């Protein structure tokens, strides 16, 4: 019996296709919609908070009494994505978050440091752990399935996506809710500012032609659903995902070749990069493009969503939306004109040139 | 059979000391490491804990890390434990093609952030520690020390982090993404989570008494432990003798409450049952359960109920080793995996210290004295905040 | 007593973050846990902290807490008999 099951899994392994069924975002763009595709808000400040939707449509004030903003956003984007995908029985909830529940962590930490250890509030502690996000979503959905949280700096979201992808390929799960969740409080913004994360002035020109380090802050809540059966609303195929730690040029080349061979894709239409105006990081992206995709159009997304540890989730989200619509709008094209009839996009991200990720998406 | 995953190395550091040998000796001698606070500066110095008996400087010396190098306690302990595992698995001498490092942690660099938080906000005297605050920072520090990894990531599911790291590493190997994985967790004590658990009123003022009617909460501990996983065939080809097989694992969510387990232990039940199914084993095949057994009212009662639901009235021997090591939170899953494998290799059931009497309305009770027993399959449980519940099974190589 | 009851209601709304609930919405004699406001064990911990911080009353076990937190009125009576600040 066990051997039979294994056989079925391994037969399925190569043939099984995985689809991004739906996606939803709350960010510095208009929430829970795709206004950013045609009418993006162009950020002008170094620090931007998310635009909040009305959460009462998702959760009652009593039920949300202990929830920080990040948890409310996570529940709203998760419910929206699941509704669009028409997934009834969810097998897995997997979250990436670089910093976790910062707001509650700060409330507890600040009280402890400033007022002492006597009268600390349990709520802020229990809502401070990173896995609060995934578990509150599970609690809300009453989902007993697989539940996991990744907190690995700038590749937290890709770690979560890779987990879902691998388990689907292994036949352990049939669908998954994967999200990137990060909030940026004023204090954390100031702290990161001290170590060179932000610019003082922002405009699209400054970001595109930057000769200085640092970018601008956004916040992130982007949820996507994955499933093994396509539907009319499916956004795109998730062909493969690869995580690499400090790869050599040879290893990166090998990984790209493998991805394309596995997907049986001979040419990529565009690459979606995490360019953000931070010269130090942008140089790595430009070198990547020059070395491996010299003649391909380059797309970006952080120019409208800002920088956060899970910003790459917007890379996948925007690429998936572009594949569904068949076009990359002008404001997402880093060089050249808008791209028509787009069929394949490689999303590449790196964090401080240590952790790198490659995600290959194609039209359904 | 070629898909069989084996453990080819393991390393540990906890209140019981550095390394497998010290850990085994303490377990056999029934010697608890829980005692008075030494390193953490807190007004709650009546709360017993289990601290790793080395200062940061001592660990830096052990590892040839310059004293002035900026590295927090969590990755330092992680390096000590990972080094032992990597050496045993001979990963440096005979390197597998692609190695993953999957690390579990939750507290991250908090131990420094809580010292310098005011400075972070008001001046630049300790800004160098800002970048060390997040969970992934420590993982990078460990990965950079060894310089042998091709994939790294960080799991943060509170008290089940390390066992989930093991599950992710195993899946990466099965999917052919890597050839070996160093998996586990590390967590140092912080004033932050000591106070956090204290506000939840679940810290015992004495050494904890898991599964006992008179239990009064948990003791926090610190530690790190890692296992090296790879396919049995690869281990053979590399000339490494497997310690045991990782025969099954499962992760489920209780989805009941942020800090309490459901009355019928649904999440723990699903995790244990799922691990058995994954291993293709029956409940009667399990010789010993290394229970999560924190010593809190809620955990021990619901875990007992879940064990009974899975195993019936004929439960295997079980014990919690938390009274030895304290609750090492994000590292608990791997610290107790090492303990489980030591028990498997040396054929003994570890003692559940400080047990006085059975929990009211619960029909099962833990093994209270170290006991010789032939072992084939051991189950290890780790349950976390938010209902993140996972179990895994280690089996002797047949 | 009525003054203390109103003060308590305001404090509870604040510490438990009961958005959109006013003191008038809380029935002085209704149970705080289970039915009524539908509070849970973590809210109980928050209320214990509130008692200690604002009234100098240390409630250190949850069984005792259950007795005291039966309703706002029971809580107010307990506070007026035991407060140290």
C-alpha cells in the first residue's frame, strides 16, 4: 500500500502542473484591487504605510480585538484570494515574513525597556511571534492543514512559495495559500534608516538613475493561492522555483538552464527584478541581466510597491497579473516600451547578494 | 528503498552541556540542568531556567571567532551544535553536491535588541546590532561560518520551529532540490520571552513537573541542535554510517487558539497520526514517544488525550525531557530529536523527572526512571504557539 | 460604586481593545466570559494585570480570577474591598 502511494507520487512528479489561481494585495497601492495596473500611485516619500481597506467586511471588531494591523491585512488578503480561487478545502497555509509582528513586538519590548518588567501585557507577547500570522489565518479559516512560517530576511516569501511548490510536486498537498506579510512601523523605519536602508528623496527618475544606496519603504501583504488544476480565473503557471545561497556564476547559469529545461521553455520574454534604486543591490540585478539575459526586457515593481522584506511577493503577484492580461504596462518596464503578448517571466530576487531566488512563471 | 532518508550526523548544546556525550551522560544520570538564572538580567530572578553553561566569549574561543566579531548568542550556540553534526556526517571531507541549511529560530537577535533598544531609537552607539535583530540574520551568520551551503532558510513557528526545519529539509531532499540538509534550531534565552511567558502565567517557580497532577508550568531553557539528513544511498556512497532512519513526519495546525491547545488535542492528534501514516507504521510499532510535555496545565493534559486517541489504552513508553533541558523553544524539536536518537541507539527510555501523580481524568502516565529497552521506532513531538503541531519518527536501520 | 463601575468599564474597553463598544453596551451584571462579552483566558490575564496595575490587587491564579471576573459588579465589589491604591 505504501509502495503504491510512493509510485503514484513519483509518476506524478514531473507531469503535475501548478497554477497560481488567484492573488490579493494590501500595500501602498489601492487595496484589494488591481488599480496599480492601470493607475498606479507614484510614491514620493521615503516612508509609506499601506492603504487599509474596511476590515469589517472580513472580521468583526470583537474577533479582531487583539489583532494588529498586519494580522488584519493577512486575513483580508487571504480571504480575498481564497474566494477568487474558489478553494473549499485548503491543504496548507504558508507565510513568509521578514520581521514578523513588529507592532506587537515593539509594544512589549518598549514597555519592558521603558517601564520595567512589572506590568507587561500578555496580548502583545502572544501576538508578537512570527507564526501568529499563519496561525491566526488558520484559526480564522478553521484550517487544520499544514501550517508554516518562514522568516528569512529578503527571501522569506520565496521560501514559503518553494515549500508549497515542493509539497505539491511530492503529492503531499493539492493546494496552498502562500503569502508575504511585513509591516513597517515608524520606529523600525527609523532604525533601518540608521543602517542605510532609505533615501531622503524619492521619484521614479531618482530610483531609475540612482547612484546612491538605499530605497524607500512600503508595507506588504500579498496572498496567492496555488492549485494543481487550472481554472478559468487561473493567473499563470508556476513552473519552478529555485533558492540559492551565495551562488557562483556557474551555479546560477546551471539553475537557470535547469529551470528552463524542466519547464520545456526555450526562451524567456522578460525578467522581473527587485530593482529599487539602491545602487549596491541594483548593481547585482544589472549584472545578472547583463550576464544571463542581455537582450531581454527588464521589469520592476518596487518602484510602485516600495521595499520590504517580503516585497518579492509583489514581484510574483505583478508578473502573474501581467501574464494573465498578456501585457506588461509601461510603468513596470524598467527599460524600453510596454511588452505585448507576454508568455514567460522569470522573477529574480536577491537579498544583499547572499540569498537569491529564481521563479519561472508562464501563461496558462 | 532508495528514497529512504537517514540521519548521518547530529550535534547539540543545551543546559546539559556541549555535545552528545555530555547530553547522554546527564540523561542516564537523571541530572537536571534547570537552576538559578546566571546570564539574563531580570527582576524575575526567582524563575528557574536552564542556561547553556558557556558565555558568548567562551563559545567564540571554542569556535576561533574573534572576540570583537559581531555575532549574537543564538547563532553562536547554533554554530557549536552544527559543527558537531557536520563533523560526524563528514560533510567537509566528502561534500554532497548541494547542501541545505534549514534553521529554526524565533527570538533571533532579541537578546541584543532588548539591551540596546533605547540606543537604537535615540543614538547611534549600538546601531550595528539593528541588522542582527531579525531571525534570518543568525541563520546567515551560521551559514557564513561554514561556507558550505547552497540553500538556506529560516523557519519560525515558535516552539515547533526545529522539527519543521527537519520536515522542510527532508522534503527538499525528496524533491531532488538538494542532496543533504543540515536541519534544526537554535534559541538563546531573552528577557523578552522570559517576561512574555511570565505574563501568560505558565512559568513554574520550581523545576517543572511534566505530566504530573501538581505541575505548575514550564521552565525556559536555551540550546541548539542540528541533524544531517540525506538519502541512504548517498550516505553509503560517501562512506558514512547512518545513525538511524527518518521514517516519517507530519505538520498540522490545531486552529483553536493562539496559546492554548484544543480540549481534544486535535492538532497533536493529527500530527502523530500523520507521522505514523507517512512512515507506514502502526501505533503498536512505536517503542517510545519523546513527548512535548512542557509542564503547563494545558499542554500536558491535551497531549495525553491526543496520545490516547492515537495509541489507545496500550500507549508506548513516553516521557518529557523538559525537566532536564528546560523548554528550549525553537530548538526543542531538534534538541529532543537528538535525545530521541540517543535513546534509540543506546536502547533506553529517558526518565520524566519530578512526576508525582497522574493527571486527573487522564489514564496514562510517563516513564519516571531511566529504563533499558530494545527500541526500533521512536516518535518525537513538538507543539508550538498558534497550534503549530509537528511529529516525526526515527527508526533503527533494519 | 457606580463611579467605580463606569471607571472599570472604560478601563476594560481600553485594555482589551474592544473597539466600538461603549460602557453603556456592557451589562453590569452579565458574565464577562463565555457569553456576554465573550472574553477568553488571555483576556482574563489582561484583567489580572489591570487589577494589579491600577488597584494594587495581586490575583495570581486563574481559579480565583474566574470568581472575581463573574461580572463587572462582582469585580467592582472585590476591588472596593481589597484595593491598595
